[in-house]
């Protein structure tokens, strides 16, 4: 077992569930809900942070409210699959603020990008002036999200 590996028990999972609901919840509130005192809750959270179980605390923003209402899933196949070519592609796309997720996938395509932009004009500009300028893209398909049925960051 790696030094950062930890075994989570039901109390740890309960704390994670509460933090996923509200990352601003105080240690005291979590302790009250978990029927624990504040010190062990603080220590458990700190242990999970240090082990990388809790990677960050973040606000979940409604893209519509900040004028980023168009979500596009871009499926991309690379021409070259070598370490250097793949690494260059990853560095380039992860530098684009429009790309909110980049997943290395199996199957017909090599990557799936989740892109958030204002509208179709903004996506067209992104597609032509940013993605279109990358030299290692062999094939790309764009899928436009019509509505979001479920979107969550909760995994426990």
C-alpha cells in the first residue's frame, strides 16, 4: 500500500457525502450530523486531504448564468499516437479555457473534450482558431448538448 493510500470507513464516507453536498459546511456541523466530536472530524478530513481523497474544494457554477450556455462534446482521433505527439496535444488542449474536461478514451476516438462556450458562433471560432490549428488531429466529431438531464460531482 502506498503512503498516500488510506482505508476509508463508514464515518469517512459519511463525511465525504456531507462535503459533496456543501463544502462550506463547518467541522462543527459535520460533527453534529455524524454524531462525532469536532476533533476526530477535523483529523479525518485532514487525513483525506493529505492522501488526495479530497483533491479540492470548489464552487459549482451554472454555465447559463455566466454566458457559457453551449456545451459541446468533441470526440478527437489523433494522427500520431506517440508519447511526444500525444503529450503535445494534451498540453495544448488543457491550456484552452473553453475545455472544461479532457478524457483519454478507448474505441473509435482517442479523446473526448467537454467544451463550454457562449453560443454556436463562439464554438465555431474555437473550433477554427484553436482546435483547427492543432496539427495532430486526424478526425473530430462535435456533439451539441441539447439539455442536461443529470450533472453531479458526487461519487459517494
